């Protein structure tokens, strides 16, 4: 196993250090993040390769599948390496037709935490993010009550650290009034930069900012400037976009997902790209 941590590491607490280049496990489920993978053996191989390459930060959720992805993680990696940290999220469930259903009642959250514990095969979850907003942008709504349920489960020892996902800066402040927040997971990438101010705030406060859809998600990134920079430095546009995120903030962690071992290695190699100042100037203009 490699001793190199891709992208370097970020320490958020005495017992919480993440590789800044992480792995998002969502794509290991079937189409629409629902049902089993087409190739279960390959899904297991991708997870094991990520750890072999030095990734110590895996992002998941029990509503991926549902349960399918967490069970794959357990099959592939349990008993877990001492330095591996699994970040999960709660606040939603899935309908029988694959629909996404927001579920944040007290009992919903308790049940989801216990489902994560069971399917991952752990006694405590490293980080649990409370999912609040939609796929594209936050919605202004109170979250203290829901976050308070997770804070209670943290006091019981079932969760070690808490985060929020799909939130505004005001909602982050509201959550911090209930319990410490170590991670914020929002939509953000080189082309969609509405959260620039929140990225900077997280850096000031020592909070990890984990952008979901770092490569555009359901609408992959397309930019002539990105293509030109990639061609100039001998990389793919996707690698450049990931490298830009790592340069954007000292507390940025990226969690690109894939079900392909080759694509995984390509993503992780992005952590080694060197972006010059003139290159960064060209890239910064994409989302301006």
C-alpha cells in the first residue's frame, strides 16, 4: 500500500485527518444511483484501488442504492484501515421507484444513522453530514432541530463528527450554534462558483469544504478554456478541474466518483498536476 497521500492531508480534529483527494462512492450503485452495480467485482476493485493509492477519505450515503454502496464498502474494505475515514450523510431516503425523498424527522434521522452503522459495519460513524438543500442549490429553511438530533447521537457516541450539506452561510451558522461543524458539502466546481464566499469562510474557520459534482455531475463540465489549458499541460480537462479545486482553498477536499479503476487512477493523478499562475488566471476566468 502506498504511503503517499494524494493531494496531501487535512486535519480537522485529533481523530479526523482526510486525504484532500478523496473518493465519492455514489457511482458504484446501479443507474440513477439505484440498485446493484452492473459489475460488483469491479466496484469492489475500485474501492480497494482507491485505498491502495493512498485515499483515506471515502464519501457515501446509505440512500445510495439504497444500502448497496455501503454494503460494497464493507465487503471491499472491512476491517477498515486505521487511517480510513468514511463520511456519510443523512436526510433522505429512496422510494421503490428510485425517487429521492427528503426525510428529516427525528425518527428518520435516528433510523438512517443506525442503517449506516449496520451496513458499514462500524460502532461509530466518522462524519455524518445533514443533507438539507436540493441538488442544485440550498433552500432557506431552519435546520437546528434536525441537526440537534444528530448532535444527540454524537453525544451518545454513535457519531464522531458532524457536517452539513446543501446549506447557506446562515444555515452553517445556525448549525454551529447547536454543535461543531467539521465539513460543508455543497455544489461547487470550476464553472459553478456561487459558493465562493462560503469556500473562503470555511478556509478561515478550518472547516473542510467538500464540493459535490466537482466535475459537473449530471451536466459534465464543458469549457474551451479548460480544454486549452488541459492540452497545454498534457492532462485531461477533468484532471485540470480537480487540480484547480485543490488549489482553490487549503481546506478543499475533492470527492470525484467513478466505477472504473482506470478513471479512478486518472482522477487521483490530478493531485500531482502543477498549475502555474498564468494557468490559474485562465482557469479562474471560467467561473467569473
